[in-house]
C-alpha cells in the first residue's frame, strides 16, 4: 500500500473510531436518563468505554499524520492502538453479541489492523 494512501486510510479510520466513541458516550445519557443511582457504575463504565474509544481514535489520527515522517515512533503506537481496538471489538462481540456497536467496532478494528500489521511484512 502506498504510504500516502496508507496515511489517509489510517487517519480516516481514526476519525471514524472517534465518531463511534462520541456516539457511545452520548448514547449513554439517552439509555440511562431515567435510571436510579444503583446503575451509576454501569453508566460510568458505558461512558468510560466511549472515552477510551475516542482516545484510541485520537492516537490513531495523530500517528497517521506522522507515519511517513516518524515511522519508528508512529508504527509501534499504531500497532498498540490496533491491538487494543481489536481486543475491545472482539471482547464486545463475545460479551454483547446483540449490540450493533460491537460489530461496527470489529469492522473498524479490521480496517485499522490490516494496513497497520500488513506494513510490517513489506
């Protein structure tokens, strides 16, 4: 894959990951608006998962911007983010098979993981 195409692809997937995280955070308040205090830990976990996804997307965009200039720093970070996101995605499928967010996460994690890990074999 051409480095410019790879760079744009990684940045586009990073933005999509951040959007997914933002939707996850915002939907927490829609789903939990009428619940009592006993479910506050669930709300916290829901929001913190969304924030973690946003952070993963932000790091992906940042590393995507510098992948051509500072490959020795960007590539290991991208691999860590891709591995983290793959773990989140397949963990979500395993624990919540009826949740559409889980399947979107799998799709995005594969879209990120393929160019990030395939680059190591070139």
